């Protein structure tokens, strides 16, 4: 298989609200410029572009076409798009590189969650016949999932608060985090419910943001980066969209994707970046993937400290890759999710090499 690696990662600041337009151009241009400068390349050095976003979130059709203005598509570029988190755009770019048609690809995602009522917008991803007409908001649906796990004895509210505590503490070293700081479990558990049994700390904050990742293959990757993050496995699987037809306290699609991506070896993972927008979902993912206590979970702070829609999953890949590129880890794992309550999941494994 062709060697393909992440060689660059950039992101826009995580903010609660931005005055920029919903096409993300204002957020994306600085990301692209940072990558060009860091890697010593120009737009013409990119062989393929692929983006992830949502017209529902933007509130207009073909918003991703407007976002291409951030690239400057004159002369014409080789471009594609997915209507979901940009982690899946990275998967498409990975396939493109495997074909040998191009040596480099730039993947980007963006979302302006503050543009509307996010909790209602996300109801549009539910079953359109029986569930979406009821307009169940995303936090309430996640609350049902959390309650099922609590009643089954799979986790406690204290376990959930521990996840939030660790995430906020880790985010103190991340200048891009939207939420950070030392806080004890007792204080968290004393706060009011948002959607019983979920409290504010259990839920990812509304976040505007964007992210971009550069992929390269073979010798081109070695030219662009001193220590590329080589993708040794990547897979995505999906569970039923009918939330009443599956056990919400488990994630079979994550487990299947993880087995394929890790080759059955999750114990040697140094760092894992998990796209869990709710505290209890991190507990589900850790079990599904088979991570041990040896793995550092979400050292960036994770989605609980900033979760830009449709680029949050790509950020997990970027953060995990950065640990390898910086020489801080040897084998990392990144996870991304799309759809309600962990419906579709992607797992990528990256490794550093000595040559």
C-alpha cells in the first residue's frame, strides 16, 4: 500500500460566535496561509482539495462552493466535498492519493454553529419520517443515551464529571480551547441540569471554527515534513439511523472501525483523540476501541473544550498527527463521529518512523 501521511495541520480559533459569513472563508484563509508558510508550498503545489461542511448548518444551498473562494480556484482546481465532518473528506483524499493521481491533498472543514439554533438544526439528521418531525434536539437525545447507561450501571455521573474535569485541565495548555481550567468533580456535580442527566460540563460548547490538514504520499511527504504522521490504518463504519433499533450504550461501528484500523492492537496507542461531544460518549468510545490506561486521552482538551461542527472530527486527526510530528508520540489514534448519538464513526491510526 502507498505510504500516505499527515504533514500539516492548522485551525481557526475556537469561538462562541464570529461575525464572519457562513461560508467559512474568513476562518479558512488564515488556515491555508499558515499551512503554505509552514510547509513552504503554494496553492499550485496541492493536487487535490476536499472539504466537509453542511448546507443545513450554513442555512443556504451550495455553501461549500462559496467556501472555495478561500482557495482561489483560478486557474481551476481538482476539488470535491462531503456533506459531513471533514474527517470523511480526509478519507476521500486518502483514497485519491492511493490512486496515484496526485501526491498531495489539502482537506478542510468549517462550520458556523452560532448562525442558528444548533440543537434544532441537528434534528435534521434524524430519521425524516418518524423522528425528525418531533424535533428532538441533539442534547435531549444524548441525554436519553446517558440515562440508559446510568440505569444499566455502565457509568455514573461522577464518571462523566471526571471526563469533563480531565478535559478542562488538559485544555489549559491549548491556547485554542474555548473552555479550560481546573475544576473539581463536586463543583461540576453541583451545577444545574441542561437535559437531565446532562449538565453544561457534559456537553460540548457551541463553537464556530475551521480546520485544515495536508496529506502527502511517499517521498513528497518526507520532503514536506521532517517527521510525517504515517497513516497505517483508517476505516469508517455506520450503525442504524433508527435510534430505537440499537443499544445506545455501545458503539458497534466504532468497535468494527477500530479493529480494522488498528489491526486489533489498540494497546500500543500512545495518544487517542476522541470526538466525543458528550462526556458519557467518551466512556463508550474508550470501551469500543479497547484503549488502555496507558493511552493519553484528548490531551488537546477534546470536543468538550471546543467542538466546531463539521471540522471537529478533522481536528482530532490533526491533533493526533501533531503529536507524532512533534516527536511527542510514536503511535496515535484519532476518532471522528457523525450523525446522532455516535451513529457513524471513523478511526484513523498514525505512526512515526525513523526514516
